[in-house]
């Protein structure tokens, strides 16, 4: 089977996902998977500085007209039409570079990998099996909901959680075409006799948006009062670049916890693994976005996760998650303190999390499920 993947090539969460899935598929099918990519137009530091995740890909550059929304309707229409023309050209280029593949797998995110490009790509004639993994929905498709019927031209749609599946069903995507396949993770070698300390938080691509960071800072203030002077530090990392957003620094100062925060920001994947293997608790109080990748890695590292029932977290953690309501700093602090103060409880939750990762979150499991979708085979939904 010759597989081509269209995916962001930069050191983003999507680039990391793409490289891991590519390696797992290659190991399973025993032949290279083509990676087709371009500049994405997100404007994040990683893209602007062309920091690549993909080591070998068929890459091209094209202009990107951003997703600016003018307050004037006629300007929005003109800009939208121009973006459609530009992204249609990009879709044709993606199709041309992946021509000859038996399966073409498009990783939908935003901008040059967003819905306008995906829908234009699906409207082109092709003999290949075409699969779309929907990582994010964009403003274009949410404003013009009828356009989402174009997904039904695909041979299969992959999402990482039931929440996204239900969103697509509401947008008139045929349910039988949608498959829930979790975000995979590596299972690192255990580090014997490691001393675990502190709390870790993953801030995604947009640290200040829907990640629950203010709730987390409020919880840290409570933890500081309850555990002082032995209060733990909170280490923050994410794909938002190497510079700490000023708004985040101000938020930590506002709640009096600035001296308890370690800002690692964007660090290499291998350093993230080491960080999770040496931390005591992972806090993910998300109110939106997606946190399945971070949760899966935490589980694989035997790291208990205190989190909300959002952002793909219930799907990935199953019964191993420690659940708290959204925007509830008091309960978040209670659950974190409970884990920090009880070695036996923390160990029990860690073991449960690791078993979850070993059973359903390993990349080889994800690759097998993905290949069954490529082949058009029926598969049951993921275990809850």
C-alpha cells in the first residue's frame, strides 16, 4: 500500500502527530509514507522561522491570505472569494504531489490546511482512497455549514474524540463515515528510582485560550496557602513558541504565584517525555481545544492527570482521569493536593493510567486502526 500524508511540517503538535503516525504506519506496512506539505500561514514563531518537524517531505511555498474578518460585509465577501481561489490552487498542488498514492490522508488544521483547502481537494477527481483527519474546525466551515457536506466525498473521516464526531454529525457529515481514533503516544522506558516532583501543564498552541490557565493560577494560589512552605512548582510548556506570553506572566503575578511557575514554553518532544517522567501530577483544566495528546503521553509516563471532561480528555483517559468541573479552582486544588499528599493514591492512579496507555493509546495500535480505515474495513468504536 502506497500512502501519502498531507500534513503541517513544522514543530507544532500537528507536526509531531504527523511524524509519529508516519513512523508507526511505515513500521506496520513496511514501506515509506510520503509527506506532502507547505507553509501554513498561521504566523506562529515556529512557522515564521521554518522550524521543521518533517525530515524529508515534498514541500512547497505559496502565498497565504489570512483569516481576517472585516467588520464590513462586502470586504469579508471579497476576501473570502480571494482565499477560496488561493486555497483551491494549493489543493491542486497537494493533489498533484500526492498523485500515484493508493491512499491520501489529509490532516486538517487551519489556514492552508483548513476547510477551504480540504473541500477543494475532495472535489477533485481521484482514484485514491481519501481520508481526512479533522483536528480542528475553522470559522469558514462554521459560518457556511452547508459546505461541510463535502466531507461525505471522503472515504473516511477520522477524529480523536466523540465530541468532535458529534460536531461533524450536526454539520451533516454522514455518521458512518466518521471514525474515532485516539491520539497516539510512545510508551517510554521507565526511569528507575526517579524522584518525581511538581505539577506540569500543557498550554497547547494558544496558551491563553480555552486552556483553563486562569483557573489553574487560582488553584495554585490555594495550593500555596495550603502546602506552604513545601508547595510544589508548576511547570508550563506548550507549542506556543519559546517566549512566555506577557499576559500569562501578568496572570501569575496577579494571583501571587509567579515565584512558583517554571516557564519552559516550547521544548523538544524528548524533553517533554523526561519532564512528564519526573513530575507528580499533570493538570489539564481545559474548557475547549484538544488535550488528548498531552493526556496520552502523561498516561504513558505513569503521570496522574487532573482534568475536565472536555477537550478529548474522557476519550483518552477513560477511568484513569481525575475529573473536576470546568472553571472550579477550589476542586482543582483539592484534587491536586490530594494526589501530592498521598503516595499510595498517586501510585494507584499512575498504574491505572499506564495500563490505559499500553492497552489503547500506543502508536502501533493507532496505526493498525488507521490502516483498517484505509482498507475500508468495519471497526468498532474505541473503548470508553
